[in-house]
C-alpha cells in the first residue's frame, strides 16, 4: 500500500507527525520556499494586526506534504492566536463542529485539514459561521425540536485540501484568500534539510544534504523522512556523520534512484512502456496490471511523474515520454496521440 512507501507524501504515522512537528518552522522568516505565498501572507498578517482584526478565511491547496499544516501553525504564531486543529473526516455531524466553534476565542485559528471531505450537512452548517459568525443549532428532534442561535467570536478558518476540485463552489467562495502550494526546488529542500540536521544535531556535509534533496520529489515531508532513514543508516553502518557515500548506500537500500523514483514508480513506467506499448493506457488498466489501487497511482505516483515530464495525460489515457523510457532503459515508440492529431490536421 502507498502508506508504507518511503516516498509517500502522506504521513505514515502519529510518531512521524511528532517528528515533523519538532522540525517545523515557527515563524514566516523560518519558512523556506513558497515565496509568493509567504509575501502575500506577510502583508495580510501585518494589515490584520494593524487593524486589530482577525485574518480573512484562508484556503491552502496542493499535493500532500508541502506544508499546509505548517503554514497554519505559523500564521497562528504570527497572529499571537491559539489554533484548534481538526479534519474533514473527523467532523461527522453538526455537534462535532459546534464543540469546536464554541471554544474558539476572538481572533483564534480553526484549522480543518482535508476540508474537501466534510459532509454536506456539516459544510452547510459552517456557512453562517464563516460569514456572520453565528450558527443555528437544532436541539432535540421531532415535535420537541427547537433552533438556538449561537453568536460566535470572530475567528479565522484555515482549510487545507489536496483536491481543490472537490470543494463545492459555495464553500470555496467563502474563503477570502486561496493559495496554491507548489513543489519545492532542490535548493530549497537542501536548506530545509540543513535546518532539520541542525535541530537533530546531525553532522552532515552539504553535498550529502543536496543528494537527499534531489531525491525528495519536491516535498519537505519526504525530505525529512529520507533524512531520518539516512541518519539511522549512518548510525549503524557508519560513524553517524552524513556524507555522499553513506547517503548513496542508504538510498540504494531503499531502492530510490537519482531522480527520486522508487520501485513502484519504475513499475508504472515499465508497465506503460511494455504492456501498453507506451500508451495511451487507462489508469484503471494500469492499476489492475500492477495490483495497486487507482487512488495510489493518481495521488502518489502521477503528480511527480507529470512534474518531471515522465508521463503525459491525454483524453485516451496515460502516455510515457521519451525521457522516461531513457531513464528505465526501454525503447521509446513515439506518441500515438500526437500521430493521430497530426493525421486529423491533414484533413
């Protein structure tokens, strides 16, 4: 399953969350990368503090592991506000949300992760909370039912989602600020790893950290996970200090190549190249061939493959690119989609 993969951009366990939490930046100045988002947030935070008002509601969207939760905590720290954290799947009924909302103080942050997974009834319940800072809560049922209007303190809702397209238009429209988080550059990831190594008191050469960064798929969560794995390897097989040789051996043991691809990634590419003659191939067919879940391929494998130009999405399915074929050592057979498009242009 994807959750067991070293290169999964999803959190693997509560223990890993505690590990990452200890490495998270506490202020905007400590945050590396996402410069456009940081600049906009800095201005919004300064303006809100000068007016002594809460921030507008904020939506962060983008692939997992890029720092949505981190930014929510940084915003709370910068605003000097308390933060309450929940997730879409945990808020099943209106009473769950009511408990959160009534305990939120003036100017506090309510952070809801995976907000696209809120049920329709809960989503509609928070609309007046976001707009008018009040909710109508129904007590009892049937003939004894009565609705009580609860005024709320002015708070800021920060939502995070990996699938912005699944958010309903009414919910999306209630966020005053929406920011898309991009994958990180290797240079930014190296800076993040440098800070993490310093916090872990881990002696390391810059070249070793750059090697880890180049294989981290543009994702800080993966970078820190690889750093942890390499640290363990260095402690057992080396002197405890990170160098290029130790990093190379540790990542080879994890079957992670120089571009940050693991065996599942390479299996997907080989499947399209050999079984489906380079594509196009439907995602369901690829998943069935590999015995994997469709969601695993779409959420974990494809985003990075598309980013580095190893896969193409077409109307007919997925195609492998020439660069991908070269990487896995198979012959490129050309794009069938491009050929058909050229034929259409002839008529």
